C-alpha cells in the first residue's frame, strides 16, 4: 500500500532510527526503499544491516535533492512517502496521512509554510506562518510549501516530471516544485495533516530540532538559498496560487 523512501547523504547516523520508526508504523503494508546520494564523507558509513533490509540504490555522484523523486518511480505501491534524512515519524504518521487523504486529497507532509506577505524571496526575512509537528494543528491545514517529508499518490509523479527547470537544481526547489505542478496539472493542493500537541504518535517528525538544525542541512547553504529563491519566484511568475490568494 505504501512505500517509504529513506535518503542517505550526510547523516548516516539517522538511518537506523528512521528504519525502526517506519517498521513501527501502525500500517503494516509498508515497503522501504533507500536512496544513497553521493557524499564523499559519508558513503561508507551507512549501516549495512539496514541497507540490506531495504531495496537500496547508491549513486557515485551527487544528483541533488530532486533525484529521490526519480527513484520514487520505482515504487510499486499506490502511495509513497519520501523522507528527509532528519525526519523521524511517530508510529501513527502514515495512518494519519491515509486518513487525511480521505478528506483532503493532496500532497501531505509534516512541516508546511504558508506565506502571509508579498515578498517572494524565501530567504531571508519573508513573511510566513509555519505549520509543523507539535504546533498543535487539530485539523488539516493548507500550506504553500511542504518540507521534511512528502506523502502522495505514486501516479502524481507524472505531474512532477511533466516539466522541469531548464538548468538542473541540486540543492533546492524540489519541495515547491511538487506543490506547483500538482496544482497546475491536477488541481490538487498541499496540506499538513492534524498533528495535535498532545499526540506525538501522529506527528511526521518527533523531534525536528534534533537533526534538522545541524550543519548537514542543505537549507543552510548559500547555494540552497539562492536556488530556492530563484525557483520560488519562477513558480509564482507562472501563476502558482498561494493559500492567502485562494481564500
């Protein structure tokens, strides 16, 4: 029913924890795939016992943050959930996504950003509201951009690859691209499922500050900021409708 895709880049120390979190989900029918994206300092450090339990692929070149969505084309299930390597889900997260799909069919994830102003530069200083694990959203919340993980119907990858940047992006833009093309081609929107403050089992990320704020984060790089800003301005120029403009 669901394929979970785990990513390897700079954080080999998180893979075992991620794998156990997926195996502990309340949804039994979960395949696990591992995408090892090349980084010279970490490729030999990923735990072999976990890799052998997954359907695993390694690359000898850094293909960037878009490549995992190409790897997702190999999933054989109706649904796919792609996880950043800093994201450890609560055991009811996939169940939560399936339930949310029944009422809010769209791209789902655990941390969303909803723009509140008209400054279309993502970094620095744009005006936005963050909807995230533990913040206490009791209902599904519409957002403009999704991060940390992406839950979707595998068939929607047709929209993801229907159009691409003229110049390949390696460090940013993949998240906003998915929301943009789903809205453009399928008329679907992006949501954060309910993540009640007192129910961490439903969260998509149990402790987002544990790994997500370390120096391995691609979003901390100046190149990552530049690519995200450039692509964000591109999709807005192409007619991407923000939540604030749809209400």
